[in-house]
């Protein structure tokens, strides 16, 4: 009996994480021997095989290594038998953010819902949607509305077109984690839906990721929340999704409408319209996936590109062009303090960088002010279609541009020279001269 190993062509960590995929399809170890199997650079330990046939097993994989990948990589499965035989099999490994779109693996979508992400929890706090465990369960629709509105005032989201499927891997598409959405100021429909589902789950709602379109192409995603349900399976057939939306037991939300300054009621109407008129493929009940078999947990939080630091950059033409255009406009501007109450802000200035500039007391803001009248997240400067805007983020003290008090959450066009009041701090935006300086 020869020593043999059969492996998958490529490894998708999210499927492995959910128990839907194993690296080794089949292995045969000669009688009286044993073997070890590893994937150098991607496995945490060796897999030990005893004599005889073994199927659907894998060495334990290292999520941090997968998270560090920007693109698919080549790897090798190394198998060593105690009789001296060695086998090498070539495989491809996919980045952690590779989402498999096939119906057979629909349940794995729940692995990309990261309800413990800091940015997600920040939205929950902003929406005041995390009740005390002993408090009565809040009404679902008002909480869903507060979540939508908290997202619109937390960042100026843009709709970023799909990067498409991975080259040579026709079933997978990259998705953005919450930190990437925050960094990129937007995402695709599936990015935003996964983000909304995570916020809903953290707020003790029961979210559903709804997939529309065709099984082979032209997909669209909506975020749903059960108002009442007797459905128990993690994957909800499309006919059931449509029926429950029509009955008003499941509410669907067009999340991309936060990128168009549309209100919550408009986003609800559009979500319902699309479910009732488009082809619904399926839905994924995230809470049911968390409790079912297989039990689909969020992707590992140990992977820094999910929760910590600067996320891996995306390189699609739309995102890159938008960022470069925005950065080129902001790079020519300086924001300086002209009068203050708090001494800590006197004389400060910032030469602007990046493609959006947030202003507030929180350390995460590019322009950080100390004055107590300034909110933690007070306002954001950004560009859209080559024009410069400022938006007040529902700050209690308000934002004033050239003497005009801004309506919260409504982008206000400004020129490259503008007098601003952020809380009680007066600032001047103007073209800058001289070399780069960044006040911190």
C-alpha cells in the first residue's frame, strides 16, 4: 500500500474556520507506519496520521499568516512518512478577507460579521443601542433606525465599487472588515451589509444578510432584521425571505443609501422594493449561524488586520482615484487655530493629509482639539466629486462655516479659504505655503 495524499486546490480560511473545508481530502498511510503533514508558513503545528485511510483532515492553520496576505499566495503541503517517503503538494492560500459567494458555503458569510470590532461597538454606543441586560428588550425598529443614523454621522461613507472576483478564483470576492470601511470611508454593498449586521448583532437584534441577483454574477446585498420569526435554520431560502418581508416580519435595509445621504425611511422602502421585485437567492440568519451546527463564529480577532492598526490598502481603480483626488486637494490646505478658550489649542495648525480629515477631541481624529465644547467626533472635512465639504457630526455645540451654522449630517460645500467655528474654537482653512508640517 503506497503512501498517498490528496489535497484541495486552494485554502479559504473562512471555510476552514467554519468546518466547511479541510486541506487534506484523502490520505493513505502504509501499514505499520505513521506520517506528519504541515503547510510551512501557514500551519501552527503538524498533523499526525496513523496507518490506514484518513479523509477530511487538516493541520491547524495560522489565521495571522492568512490575515497578512494581500493577495493569493502559493504554498506547499509537506507530508513525511516514517518509512522515509516524502510527498509535496502545491496549493494556493487565499487572504483572510476572501468571501466565498457560493450557496453551498452561504453559512460562512456569518464568519465575516464581527460584532466585537471596536468600530462596531462605537456605533452601538452612538446609537444608544446596547441596553442593560436587566432592561426590557427595546422596540426593534427604533433601534434599527438609531443604528442607521449613527452610521451616517460617524463617517462620510462612499459607495466603493466591487473589486470583482479574485483572479483565477471565480467564487471568491474580497470584503472589507469594519476597520477597513472606516479607513476607506465606505465599501461595497456586501461590506456595508456585513458591517450593519455586526452592529445589529452587538445591539441584540437578529440580523439577516440578504443576497439578491444571480448565482453566477451580478449580486447585491441587503441588511435585514427580524421583527418576529419562527425560522430556526441559518440559511433562509429566497422564497422565505420574500414572504417574510412581504408579511412585515423581516425588514430589509438598503445600506448603500447611507452613501447617498438618504434617510432611514427611504432606505427601508428601497430594501423592501428590491426584495419584492428582484431575484432573492438566500438569506443568512447570523444569530442562527452562531448557535447552529456548524457553529459559525466571527473570524479570529487575533488577526491585526481585522481590528488593529492601518488596514491593508485596496487597489481598485475607483477607490485609488477617489483617494488620490481627495488627497491632492487636502494636501494644499492648512487648518489653523485663530482663537480659543482652552490654552492647549492656542497657536496650533495642521497641514492636511489624506483623503478625509476628522475634527474632534478623540485621539483618533487627525485634527484633535482640547476645548471641552468640542465633541469627541465633531466634524469631518472631505472631498466629493472634486469639491471640498464639511459635515457636522451631530455635535451639541455645533459647527459654523463662514458665519453659517451647519445642519447636522448635511454636507456643506466650502472653498479652499473658509472661517470655521468648532464648538468655541475659531479656525481658518486656507491654502498653505512652505514645506509639510503636521501639528500633533
